[in-house]
C-alpha cells in the first residue's frame, strides 16, 4: 500500500510538473505571439510612414514638373511672339528699303 501511495504521489507530482510546464509553454507562446504582433505593427507603421513620404515626394515632383511645363510653354510663347515681332520689323524694313530704292 505504501508503494502504491508513493506511486500515486509521484504521479501527482509529475502531473503538477507537466501542468506547470504546459503553463510556462503557453505563456512563452503568448509572449512570442505578442512580440510578433508588435514587430508586425512596427513594420506596418514604418511602411505606412515611408508610403506617406513617397506620396508627398511624388506630389511635390508632379507640382514641380507642372510648374516647369508651364514655364517652358510661357517661354516658347514669348520666343514665338518675339520672332513674329522681329519678322514684322524685318518685313517693314524691307518694305521701307524697297520704297527708297524705287524713288
């Protein structure tokens, strides 16, 4: 009977030990899950921040491109206008010189 009692106490001790190990493993797994979630959240936050920065940069570059396009078009129009004015002046000068030669 003493041997049976000892065996039962040994099994109870082993059961407690196994339950403690299961509890410790559960806690460790939960901690690992939480750590993984935190790492994921940090990675997502960093990716979102980078996306925001890239979107801002794209917007700024689009604005700059549009500004330069407008400036280029204005410059082309100014050059065309100046060329027309110069052509008009040259035609007027040719007309004046022809009139002088005819006299």
